C-alpha cells in the first residue's frame, strides 16, 4: 500500500459515487484512503432522494484528527454543498496541509439532476478552493457555471480551462463526456501545454460516480509521486475498465466495477 489520500466529500448510500467510490478507487490504485464526510445522502442509481449535511465544525474536526495522526500525501474534495463548508475545508487545509497536492472535483449536480452545491456557494468554490487546486476536474456543465460561457467544442474546453487557471488552479482536466459524438476527448491543460486524451465512447448506463472515481484515482497517483499526466492517464484507464466490466446493478445509472485494477505505470 503506497500513498495516503484524504478525501473530503459526501456519502452515497448506493455505493456508486461519493466517499464510497473514492475509497474503492484509491484502494484499487494501491493507496490508503482516509475520509472527512461532508454530507449523508439517500441515493441509488435513480437519483438523490435526500441529503443531511454534516456540521462544518465536525467536518473540520475529521480533517484535523486525520492529518494530525495519519497525515496525507494528497487531498481530494468532492461534494462541498455550502459556502461555509468550502471555507471550513479550505481553512483546515491551509492550517495543516498547505503543501499537499489537492485534486478538486467541483461536484455541483448529481446525474439524476439533484443539486449537490448550493447556487450561492459557486462563488466560494471559485474564489476560495480553486486557487488551492493542484488539479481541477470539471465536467462541461460544471465548467460552464464556473467560467460563465458555453463549452460546446474542444476550443471552448481549452478556453474554459485557461479561464479556470486564471482563477488560480494550477492545472485543469476538462472532461469531455458531455460532447456529442462516438469519441470521448478529455484535455489536461497546464501552463504552456495541453495533453489530449481520446477514446471510443463506451455505450453503457453504468456511469454513476465516474467523476468521483477519476478524481480519486488521480489523487492516488499524485500521492504516489507520479507526474500529473501519468496519474491522469492511469486513472482514465482505470475508469474505462471499470465501466467496461460494470456489474449492471440498479434500474438507472449503475455503478462501476471499482474492484478492477490496472497496471501501475
């Protein structure tokens, strides 16, 4: 087991996304996952049916006791539903993990359409957490909210990534799964470089938790001292295999096969 990842995110009772997906993904990457849970959700493959937020003071306590004892080689955030929670998490990281790589998955809306980030918290995410991010991993609808313009083609993806980097993010992985077509293109944009990943689209309804899984698998790579591009490439390969071998559970957007493993680069 190599690399400690502290994940700050919400719980998914269905086990396909959120903290549950995060833990499984980091474990599949041969890392160690610790958690600070921000909210409980009543959730399955058909959608989110209820949310109970965790008190921000208790979220901070979870972060502090983990970092003070176990420590972390990488950090990953998922569902941070309010401005107060975002401020609390940012302050805790600055106090105890300032130089630790941070992967920010800007979770806003569940696949079923349920909002997981209050609209009034969007500015807090952009202004408080983005400047701390080693890597930001938005899908196209999330990127559109953060940058304020449509993202419909690859050129838009590059422009949006550059805008997000102007807010302070060190690098951006623009996930192109929402674009039309039978090919999926993701772009890893860093200062002075754009790495393009292209694959055939996998026809599957088992795509619940892909964003959480990709971000956590990438964070595991950073915790293991992999370069950013290699960490992203391995995480993408893992997610694709997890979709291809998904168990087919549920009546809606089903979970991935998080138990699948990929060769470590």
